[in-house]
């Protein structure tokens, strides 16, 4: 797993909500351009540990890149499962890379 170049991508303000509109996807693609993949799906496929790692990355960053392995059919199935299990949306998929987005949870406000 490689580190991102910046601590957190610059997301459009206000953060888009799911489902994403075409304009939201366009802005998120621009924000994801300089990101490096933070998770790599390997030979073992979509394991619970990998899903947990993607969940942690989405919670921390909101917008991430994931590197996929396998055939096109396997990649489509894996991306669909990630979206369903994590409540995320695919912003873009090119070849072996997929950009996923999930709104970050609001920081608790002190009362």
C-alpha cells in the first residue's frame, strides 16, 4: 500500500452526497487526479481485511484510489461489492484503477 501525496484531497465544498451527479463526479475526478492508490486488491480477491482497509481509508479521506487485479468481469464484481458493502460510489474507473467516494462522517461537535 502506498501513501497519498497529501494528507487529504481537496474535496469540493460542500461535500457531495450520494448518489453523485455528473457535476459532482467531474469535480471529484479532478480532486482524485494526483492521488496514489491506497489499497491494492491482489490474488486473494475481496477479503474481509481488504474491505476493512478500504473502509478505514474512506473514513479518513473520503476519496481514494484502489488498484484492482484480475479479469474485467472480476473487477466489475469486486467494485460492485465494495460499493454495496461500504456505501461508497464509483467516481471513475480506468483500467486497473478505481476511484471511490463516500462522504466523510461529520466530526462530533462539543455541546
